[in-house]
């Protein structure tokens, strides 16, 4: 994980109550997997907005060019891991 990823992970941990954050990718193209009960009963777009909002300064400064966001509640994450043999 590069320093940019570390900064983003710390920011999201500070701003949001997430159980787990996984950040992958290179340079300005990143993938974020966020797990937490904060996403309970929310639609995909609402979940993504929660992640996007604290990262806006990175987009404005062109530190992030593209982002892929996957969000899960704890129950969804357990099911995902089971189905994907993680």
C-alpha cells in the first residue's frame, strides 16, 4: 500500500465508522472495499456517496483520477467471503 492509500485509509477511518477498509490499485486509480454497519439499509448510490464525500479534496487536487467502490455490511461481507473463498 502506497502513502496515498495510507492517507485515504486513515481519512476514511477517521470520518466514517467502518469495520474494515481495503484499498488497492495504482497511482491515481484506486479500488476501495469498505465494510461497516453504516451501509445498512442503504442503496448502492447512497453507500458510494458516503465514501466519495470525504475524498472530494483528492479529486479536486487530481490525486485520484478514478475510483471503484464496493461497500458491504458485516453480514454481506461474511457472505461475500464465503462465496468467494476468501
